[in-house]
């Protein structure tokens, strides 16, 4: 059983039994709970911590856990209706109120109920994470002299140097700024390079977190379609002319969600068009370290071929390690770097030094390189297993592209398929998926869904998840037929 499932079940059991104890009454000891429920001490500790966070129990170090006193009833309900007027008046230069919609991001962050197979995950399953290597790196980092001191605001020079070498070209540590992961880097980049109300060109479809960042900053996402060769540069030229945008955000390698790789013919064209229109290219190189075993040689980052300061490069360690290894970089040159640096410092001061030290220890360890090699093999195996299962059990949804990197597949559903109806039916069947709608900045051209093969335990769970999805799909199709 997953550790999280065990914690959920134990917390539910303890919650239902609290009525047996009077307020202030002592609950059974951790040892008794371990023996009674046949779980680990860690599971007991986490379950009690959850009840404590809900205000149901209190814990006393060395003494145990106790039922908390009943909360006093609120004197009167809180009235926040005034906030609607104030927030609606907070409009950008174009008169459109700013909005912060995290629903697309939460679809890949929220943990489904116990027993539901996670085809919606945006991260590696714990069994795929280099937990031992990370733990050892963190322990070594904590013993370094000065590990808990204040780091340089740009980040540790040695860590920036490692990232610079991974980008290639003529990039050096002096060009880089360490950030708290890729999402923070994208947020800083858009705030630094585009004024509120301005247009920003984005791929269509694209990562929902990017759309959320842009809208929260008061920007107007302008979609540019993606095909099997990546961003369509013929339409990119039109988008630059029509919108006047000065920023393009793209994922040239294993694009999310399509998995496309920007073709060799289009790579120089993207840079040429950006220079011609005086625009920056924000390159989100988010899954370079998730190439599959059969990927072959990877194209260099766009940044490695940029000599004019056009590209602002974003990458991180998060996707290949752990959701909590939130260490990434922004790479830029010229005045743009200084503006990025200023906003980064104002927003966060710096990334905590212990985490930077741990990241530096990790990437220099033999365990990290073994992890990447094993991960390439495992991701290919899972991708092939999901592809085979889908073709056998769900032939109607089209799979236009099987990527050689990343952690998901992008399926085109038959016309008329209700994404939300399918999502709801899938949850009832015990599998969580990511509907395609949040990946589009405007009305989608067709229904889609994204399925992750990295957030589950293994191939057996992939097969079971596709089997459950087939039942949900047939239910939805039957409902459509009756309608």
C-alpha cells in the first residue's frame, strides 16, 4: 500500500474514534497504534500530524496525543463580500481585471482519493525518485561549513557553473540566477519582460501553469499552434505582426502536452523571427533530464545557439528528482538579466542555501547519474506499456505522437466527446486524468486528454488504469449516444 494511502486510512479511522475520548483525553500511544493497525511509526506520526492540523488533537512531545477541546462557535459569520468590488476594480492597462486561476495547475498537484490511479500527475512517483541519493546529499550539505548562512543572491557560484555547463554554448555562471524551481523562474521572466496588459505569445496547447502565470501578471496570452515539428513558425511570424508581442514562451524539447520536439529547420527560424521583431524567447527546458532510453542525441537548448541575448533560458532539477527539489535557474544576458535579477531579489531575496548545497551535492554524486540512466530505461518501459494498452483497449482516441522524452501522452478524443463528462466518469471508475481544455488559451479545436505514466507504481498499475479508463470512456460514449 502507498504510504499516503496508509496515512489517509489511519487518519480516517482515528477521526471516527475520537468521540470515545473526552476533550483532553489521551489517545493510545504510537506503539499501540502501530500494533493495532499494522502500520509503520512514520504512518502513525503523519496521521496524528494531520489530525493536529485539523484542530482535532494536540500532541505533546514525550507525552503523546490528546483529543483537542471543542472549538468555540464563531460569534458571527465573516463578511468578505466587499472584496469582490475591490478586486474587480484592480484592472490592468487594457481595463481587464487581473485573475489568478490555479485550476489547471491544481489538476496535476492535487492528490486523488485513495485507490484512484494517478494518470494526472505532473511528477515522478516516489519509487522513481532518487530518494536515497537526495537524502545523502542533504545530509552532506548540512555538514558543510556555512551551509546555513546567507547565500549570494544570484545563487552558489558552483551550482550556477554546473547549470551553465548543462546549457552549453558560451554561457557562464555569471549569466545565471538560481531560482526556486521552474515555475518561479517563469513567473519572474514574465513579470520582468512584459508590462501588465501586454500580449505574450504562447504555444497552443501549452502548460496550464504558464497560462496561469501570464494571466496573474495581467498579460494577454496569444496562442501559436504546435504540430508534430513543434511551434509553427509560419504562424509565429503572423502572431508577432498581429499582436506586437515582445515575448514568446516555448518548450522546444518534449513540449508539454504534445511531446513534440522543435525541428532542426524551425529552430533558427524562431530565433530569427524574435530578433526581427525585437522580442525575447523564454525557453522552458523543463524535461531535458527525462529523455527516454531510445531518445538518441538531443538537440542543444536554443540558448546554446543564441549570441544576441534573445533567449532567456529556464530549467530546473525538479522534474527529474522530486517535487520538493525546487531548484532551477534563469539564464539571460545584458540589461534583461539585471531586470530579472532585481525582480527575483525583490520577490524572494534568495533560494535557501541548504537546498542549494543539497542540489550541488546531488548533481555531483554517482547516485544521481545512476538515477538518470535507470530513469531513462523505466520511462521508456512505462511509455511503451501505456501506448500498447491504449491501442489495445482504447483505439478510438488518437495518439498522434509517441514522445521519446517526458512523462505523459497526449490523446485526441473523438469529436463530441465531453471532456468533463469523461473526467467525472473516470474518477468514478478509479482513475484520474487531465482534461485537455486547460491547456488551451482560447477555445480548443478538439477534445483532448493528457495521461501521465510517471506518477503510478509501475506497468501493472498502468494496465489497470487504462482498463478503468476504457470503462469510463464507454460510459461516456453511451451517454452521448442517448443524448
